[in-house]
C-alpha cells in the first residue's frame, strides 16, 4: 500500500491494466524525461518498464502511446552522430505484453487501434495533406501505406477505416478495410 501511494498519489499520470498500476514519474530531479513504472496491485512489487519517455500522447485499449527522444545514431565509420534535439520517435507500448513498437518520427497522429494494428497519419507536408498508414504492433515489418494525400481521418468502424480525400470545399468520404482493399467512395 505504501509503495502504491508513494508512486501514484504524487502524480496525475497513472493507468490501470491487468491488476497492475502503471505510473509515470520523472527520472531524476529537474529531468524532463520520465519513466513508466509498474506496480503489481496484488504484491506491491514495482518494476521499471520504460525509460526515456518525453511525452505521453494517450492511453487506450491497454496501449500507451508516447514520444521518446531519438538516441544518437552510428555513422558508416562507426562513430556516433547526435540527433537533432527536436527528433522524437512515436512509440506504442502494449501494457499487457509489455511489447514496444516504434512507429517512427515526424508529425504523426495515432488515429486508433484495430486488434494488433495501429492506424496513424503522417503530415505530408501539412495537416491537410496526410498519408494514412497501418502497422502491426510487435512486428519489424514496415508500415503499410493505405492512401496518400488524405484530407482528414474520421474514424474506425467495425473493420473499416473512414476518411476524406479532397479539400474543405470539395471532398469525398472513403471507407476501406484494414488491408487497404475493398475501397468505396461516397461522393458528398
């Protein structure tokens, strides 16, 4: 009880999943980075799950979406190359399996989840011209591009993705399945 109180009450960032409390806490005094800590509600045991979180985006369906600063990369000569201070990667942590999937960098929005897949858009080049992707969580396979240059993503209904193509004055509603097939146009 004291471990749970110490971890959870002092912060507003906590999530419940599978008899565990997941708490976001700062990694150190004055640090901007945060850690995700798991507290087992039956035993009180705490485990550090993820380090280096810079921002929590949202929590839904036992999946935590967060941003993490990119680490230095290695060049062809074996030396390290620092990344831009603004380079952050969007990641999804499945709090049931504790598996983390790196979605990538860029101005992206996670639109939702369908089973073990994440649906997201990436600005290309702005918020009115986005590319729509689907990626399997826990997989090293690249994301599947569903459509380029969509105007706005609407929602996921059953097993269909709904979004607009066109502009604010002249647009068409599209629905398509998660594999990118069975596309239907609804002229407005």
